[in-house]
């Protein structure tokens, strides 16, 4: 079990590093006045995807709630 915890910790650190590199670096560059079009578009698409996922999740929860009330 200790090995699994260590593996999850390492994977978590790698994912955090990728997140910081993918999100933090473009934000710092944008604050510095350097805009990178492709990375900005990718971040915009990621934000749009998150918004769509949240809307779908809320819609699904409403649908399940209505279905539970009708039973």
C-alpha cells in the first residue's frame, strides 16, 4: 500500500507540474505583455470545455432529481 501511495504522490506532482507549465507560464507571459496566440486559444478552449462539462453535469443532476421525484 505504501508503494501505491508513493506512485500516486509522484503522479500528482507530475500532473501539478504539467498544469503549472500549461496554465501558469502563459499567464505570467501575458502579465509581462507577451501574448502567445496559440497557447491563449488552447487555454480558451480548456475553459470552454470546463464550462460545457459543468453545464452537462448540472443538467444531468437535475434530470436525475426530477426522475427520482417522479418515482
